[in-house]
C-alpha cells in the first residue's frame, strides 16, 4: 500500500479506456454509474513493446481539476455543515494525488486525472456542496503537504497506519492488501504466498518509493531469507508505479510488490500475472490535517451517506474492486 513521484515513465494509451496502462512496474485503492462520477475505467490490452508516450509528465505542483457530479441524493446538509468555514467559502476541496496507480488514480490519454479515488473524491465533494480539485503530487510529499496546508486532503491509495496517524487524520474507505506481480507465465516460478515466502530470496523486486512494500514488506522478507540461509532480496525502488512496471517488462527486476487492486488491474493487460493471495490487509485512508477542524468528520459523514445511498458500491463495482468494500467508514482505525 502506498505511503510520491516524479516524471512518468512511458505508458500506452488505449482507445476507449479511460485509464492509461503502463507497459511495465510497482501499493489498493474510484467510481460509477447512476448519478455518480462520469469517468470510466476498464480492462485494457497493452503491448510490452509499445512506446507511446504519456500525455503529460508529472510535476509535484501540477493541478488537474475534475468536475464534481452530484452524488445520489445531492448535498448532505448535515455533513456539509461540518465543513470548515475557510473551505466552504472557497467552494473547493484541494485533494493531492499521485496519478500513476491505476485503477485507483492515473491519467487518461488526454492527461486528465481519472480513477477510483478520483470518482469517489468527486462524489464526497458533491455531498459536501463542494467541487473536488485534484492536484498532482509526488506520493511521499502528500502527507507533508496536507500538514502544511498546501492541500486540504490526500486521496492516493494511502494506507492508514499508526505512524501516519501521528501526523494527519485518516478517514478509512477501502480495504486492500499486498500482492505479487510477475511477467506473464511467471518465468521465475515464484509463489508469493505472504511476507515470509522464500521464493523471492536473492532476486530483484520492484517497489514504489514510500510504499509499505518498500518500508515493511521487503525488510520482513529479508529477515526470513537470512534466517533460512538464503541471499537477501535486492530492492529496486522507483518514484512511480509506471516506472516500476516498465522495469519489470524490461527485466530490470524479477517481480513487483504492490497493492492488490493495482496488481489485479495490470494482470489483466496480458503482459503480467498476479501470483499468490492477498496478504497484510489494511485500510486506505483519506488524509486530512488534524488542525483542519471538522473536515475529517465531514468527509466521514459524506462517505457514510455514499455507502447508504449505494453510490459507493456502484463505484467499486465499476472498477471491479468491490471485494475491498468498506461499508462502515471510520476515523483513524489503524491497528499497527
């Protein structure tokens, strides 16, 4: 799960698909039908040899605004009443995201930020009588940017944990875990069954910088490798999931560890396979500064309304990630 980024690696845009799928890469967590958000996502086919450039490069200060379609039932007046006056007066909710993590957040062929988190963020803002303003940021800059007031919130597949809760509040909204991704056919015959699996020992594994796969998973695996008398895993840590996927496709790493929705999404491309089961499950959280009094409660109330009116499940079903539905959004629910 994610815990930043720099210019995007080469990705392939596929006509008719709202998300751009990278050709090669590295943590879970936007949208649909009825009166909910309008951006779409789906399965895509991609050629590992394709070199079509991304529509735009990432910049930590780049901004991409998305319209905020009305969620079912319109504005939730009780939730909107909790919104801090400063945010209510500007009418927008500045949300930081790192758009290289489909189906959760990425860019379409026109450079527009799209995905599950984006659709859900739009729906939350609509419930609060606001417009979501998604701003592109490096993943590992998001939490700091929220704390300093640069952003009102962060939605970028951010795993809620005790360490992060020490900095910001987290409104939990989705359940994810870690999964292993390999080249099609699994040439190394990896098993990927949990954090103590020894099949990765001595190999190079790609992860996105700042994710729990980098900070927790591989260190734990290396302890198991060392205890078994095997060589430690070599970590290939890069700024974006796009770059990590490209490295996997170019054989610069043997496997990738990332969030389960992301691995399952890329496995549909035909170039990669998902291996083993989901493990180390933990909730995604919407990060909000503790000093932004009332906003966390407002977002939580809006989320509960979206669950109750069916919009939330419509969105997860749209992206095929409904197995991670969290039907009781909470505040600071990390267990570790």
